[in-house]
């Protein structure tokens, strides 16, 4: 996203061989981070990081479609400060709005490996003491409140379509939660 903010690169179709080489050399420094991200998401099936090559199928260039979508969104990304690093090492100014979209529990693992959900839940609760924290997930344990939801159809690599309800949670008792999401705040939703 930083590369998109700074100015788009010239679109060039990336063949399967490049995609496979980026995947094989993940973490080695062979490729610039922005290019690894582009190939990992923009050149992968359903934008799932390096999990199935997305090329041209039946005269449809999937990579070009993703690229054009980024070009169209560029102006809306200006002014956003993107940070790359572990969530639990972020320096968050008190009074911030924090949106979290970590790996969903019970779904396929990401390229980074296993995710410690218990530590994540504790970090969310600690962060919500001074910040309004939103969490995107299918389900959350006790201590989190569902404030909105929407149904969607998830397409898998096997061609199956599954209906799921994605939810937006806040931390119960967290900063500003009672004010904006308490029983008397229904008019705000």
C-alpha cells in the first residue's frame, strides 16, 4: 500500500515462473517487499497470499484487474500511515481507533504460520483500555460484543461456495464502547 501511495509501478504481467520464484524465495530478500506483496496478493488466486497462481483465464487478466483496482483506490489511500510489523509491537496513541483483521480462527493458516489467538485476545483487551478497538472475525470468545454483521459468500479454491456471517466486534467495557454501542445507543448504528 505504501508503494501504491508513492506512485504506481508500470503494470507488467507476471508469469507463473516469477510467482513460483517469489514463493520459493520468500523471506530471502531476493525481491523488494512491495514486489513480493504484489505477486503474493495481486498475482494469487482470490488474493490469498501465494496460495494459487492467478493469471489469464478465458481472456480475463486477473492481475490487470487487481492492478486497475489499486490505481482507482490510490487517492483514497493518501494520508494513511501504513506500518508493517507485529501487532503487539505497535505504538498506538491513546484515543485512537484501531481496526484488527487478524487470521480468522478455524480457517486456513497464513504464510506466517500458527497464530496465538489467546495472546491476541489479551492484546485486544489491553489496547481497548485507551482506544476504540474494532475486530473483524466470524466468532469471538466471551468479553467481546458483536456490533454489526453481514452475510457473504466465500469461494474456495475447490469451487465450493459457502455462506458465512462476518462480524464486527468491540471489546466489552472498552474505551467508548458503552457510549457508542451500549443499550441506549441503538440510534447510532
